[in-house]
C-alpha cells in the first residue's frame, strides 16, 4: 500500500492573512486556417530559434468567433468533470484514471455531475490490460485534489513514462515461481506506471479546434489560436475560468481578511511557435510556448448596494454566475453580497502562470466533502474550495516540462489499455 500524500497548495493572497484550511485526507493507492505572409529572409537552415516572446501581440490575426455552446466532452461549463481529463477515482482505494466518456444516468435533461456516469480507463500500462470502470461523480476527484507520490522503484525514478521499457521491466520485476507473488508484483508495476504516467501527462499539453493563424510583427513567430487545450490533467476552453497568478497589487475592496483566487476569463488560447523552426527539434520545442489572454477577476464580499466596479455575473458566463449564486445563497448577512471585481484587464498569462481550472465552489465541495459544505452553509461560512487544490506546476516532474504533443492520445500514450478518442466535434491540431 502506498500513500498518495496531499501537497499543500501555495496560497494566492489578495490580503495579508489567509484562512486556516483543514486538508482532506489523502488517498491511498493500492499495489495493483488562414496564414500570414512569410518573411522574405528566413533564418539560416539549422539555426536555433530564439526564446519566444512572453506576450507576443498578433499581427493581423485572422480568427472566427468561438462557438457559443460548450465543446463536446463538456456536460456543462460549470460542472467538474470533462472527457479526456485525468482524475482520481475510488476503487478499493484511490486510483488514477482517464475519463473516456460520459453518459446520462437516466432519460431527460441531465444537469449536474451526479446526473452522469463516467467511463474511466485506469492508468498504468496497456500491457496490463486493465479493464475500464464506470464511476459516479461522488467516487471521483479532480486530479489536482491530491498530489502524486514519487515512484518507489529506484531504477524508474526521474524517467519519463515513454523512456521506460515497460515490456522488459514488467516481467523481470514480477518474476517469481509463486503465482500470487507475480500477481501482486504486476499490480505494483501498474501502480508505479500510473504515478509516472500521471506526472508526464500533467507536464504536457495538446490543442484542438484551431480558430486562426497569424505572425508576430517581425514574422519570427507564428501565433495560432484555438478553442481549447488539454492542459496537463484538465480540458480548458475559451470562456472557461482559470486559476492564475494574481496581479502584483490587486485592488483590495472587501471587509473580509479571507483572500480569494485570481480568476481569468479566458478569451484567447494561443500557441506561439518559431516561424522558421530549423533542424533542431529540441531547440524548437524550447522556443514553443502556450499563453492565455483574458480579463482577471476575484470574488469580493461588499455591502449592498454593490460597488460600481462589480461585474454582472451573467455577463461572464455560467461558471462565474453559479459561483456568485452559491456564495450569496450561503451569505447570512443580507446587508452584504458577493460579486466579481475586475482586477486586471487584457491580461496575459504563460503556461507556467496557470494553476489549473477554477471550479464552482459548491459543485466541487459537494463532491470533495459534502458534510463540510453543509456545515459551512449552516454557519454562513464560504468554503474556499480552490484551497483544496494543488497547482499544476507542483504536480509533475519538479518543473520539467514535456510541452506540446500532437494530441491527447499522444499525451496519454500507453498508460491506458483503451486508446482515448476525442469526442466527435473536437479536431486536434
């Protein structure tokens, strides 16, 4: 039995003090488009591209408006789980798995995560032929809820999943004349493989549904815009809320000392690559970057009537609206109410500055710890659910990035026995 320790997430503070958060118990894993004009003078062949701009503005970007409806694989913009995401699920103990598909439990209009069954492929290695399982949302957790423990097998440490010869390692590691011993050791192989695969998936990303393409003003970099991206464990789309690094000096306009998370409303997802890659793939990969654009907000509790700086939640989208609706439903002092305040306009955040998806508090807490949510609601206290989440940058190989992959199936590789197929309507690029 190997314990998966929950990593204490860093605090993103907009006030001088932070609330005391009681961490949830960690799980225990068992052993078991249009183009711009090209530059007339490209760099010499084989030359390494320079470091990409951190916030390169597009030059004459040609895009179309993203679709109003959520992309396939998303049951609702404010729900927790999405197709293709890496999650924890409860078996005899907590395991890691990939969401292959979602299906309504009954005829009629499904709304919440609990209205769906989720088909999951257990993480490990395809050679182990682990069977898919069907789970309810109550038996699942977002990947960033817990941290992944390091592998306990010395020869596997500090190695990416695809650099390990699992076909050679598995029978050698499990070699024993005793059938029961072999079975237990093969389960251990699956456990170690799942931990290494999860960290590698977390460190990679792949894009889908390209909207347009342009070049920077100097034509040194190509900028492609997308509707969405599989960012590590999670699926992120335009109009989603993202937990991001807060501005250096955000406005303070609340009577509460309880800090809240900086949340970007994503308006653009941009992949920046060298216009002239050269012959060195590693240099090209190092010069490739992913960035997100949008306004950044935070939740604020303030006296009624609301300050004029508050933004109408309905104007920001379902997740923002549901978050404020949930907070105001819990608020006991009706002279106060919660709202969204703009703290940075037209912001740009690099991949490293994105901490993960923002989940609607009452929806996430109802899955993570429903009794705690009910108790807090009875007392009129807001449980900051985001404090129960790790950051993506702390959940991989200690800052080592794998970067862009050609698709979600490539990011997952042979970590599952059933190959992931993106939902109909998603086009990977």
